[in-house]
């Protein structure tokens, strides 16, 4: 088909003249974009200890390896939570360094034997080109144990607890290097705080030994909720009560959060970094079925976005 002596080509890119101009003009531009297009997303490639590893040496370092070199500001991205001693450890009871493509936490004192350690590499991690970690990485591991024990229990004693004690947890709430005992007392509507003398002998704390919680404390957990390096308390009372530690085992009520629990208290609760932002969130059961999740933010436990406050599991 011709118009006024011009040739119409329905497939212009088959014209050698056009192809040569296209290659000369656009291929150099395309090649200049390849380095940016080829850059892989920053990601975690390995952890030490490995995910769910048991038997870690109590004073071992904790690290996350990445697929690219890290900016020095990435030291703020590694969060190490001790669930029995020290709470948030990475900024207070240890140091974090950015070594090439790895973040390394070195503790100033050992983890407690057998305790669970939770670690998060948050999206504050970034490479030297300014590319941030696109998705947080959370993992846990268990500190190793030592000594002559082989799982046979014979000696011990029965510490006297008030009638109505319903749930127990152990943790170093007065920061003296041994594990203390806390008990949710459903009859007296309080949490009994018992200090360890270092030899496994417990006595009530001298100040505020039984902070009140209402209505019915039937489950509790400890963890560093405000990231200040000590262990705070979360109590399941058919609502949720938070009590903040002053660092010496003195607890004061901070807030109560109403959650729609049915058929009585669901029992014990769990603290973990569920959203990967480096702080501890809340996970709890409902005796009537389902579970509850609340995200932490300045000691406020908020329901997950775009999800119902009651999430039924398994269907």
C-alpha cells in the first residue's frame, strides 16, 4: 500500500534503518539501568545460632548474616530478647556491631541455662547503597545447660505459696543474677513476687510483694515490654493487665486491656515478636475457642490491622 509516493510498512521494526537507530539510541540507556535492576533485595541468609538450635554456649555471640554489605547504622536493627534474664539485651546488656555483611551481638553476661532467646533483624537494617531489609526476620533458640543432671529428680523442697496460686513463671525480676518466682493468685487477685536468695530459697519481695490484679488472674508471662532491660509482667485476668518493673522487682500497674474472652479464663499467655519490629507482642488463648493477638507500641497492645480481634485456628 502506497500514499503519495511513501512506502507504508506495517512492521516498522523490520526496517534496517529504523533498527539501527533504535540500537544506537536506546540500547546504551538500557544497559545503564542494568546495575540497579540487577541489585538483589537485602535479605538474611544465615543465623548463628541456627533457627531453633538448642545447646548454645551461654556466653556465645548471636549473629545474622546478609547477602550484601551493611551500613554502620544497621547496628540498631538487631534486637535480642532474653525471656528469663535481662529482657531487651541488645542495647543494654551487650553490644551489636556491623561486620561486613553481618550483625553480631556480644553479650556482657551469659544467658540463663535452658532459657528461650528471641532475636529480630528489623527493617532498620540497610546496605551501603541505602536499600533497607524488605521484610523483618525473627528466630528463636535455646541456651545450653550444663551440670551433672540427667533428668532424674529426687531432692528438693516445697515452697509455701498462698492458697489459690494458679500459674507460675521464673525469671530474674530484680536483676541480681538468679531466677525469681512469680505466681498468679486467683483467690487473692494478685501476683505474688518471690525473690530467690541465690540458692533456690524463695521469700516474698520486701516492697509491693503482691500487686493487685482484677478480676481473676489465671495466667501470666514475663518479658521486657518497654525495652528498658528488665522483665515486666502480663497477666491474663479475663482481661489483660500490664505491670512495669522498676528494675528491682517492684511492679506498678500500667494499663488494662479488655478482650472478649468467653467461657472463662483461657489460661497462660505468650510474649513474642509477632510483627518483626523488635518488641514483644501478646498471644493468648480463649477458653471458648480461638486466640487473641495484640501488637506492642509504647506499652499499648493493639489488635492486628485488617484482622479480627478473635482469630479462630484450624478453620
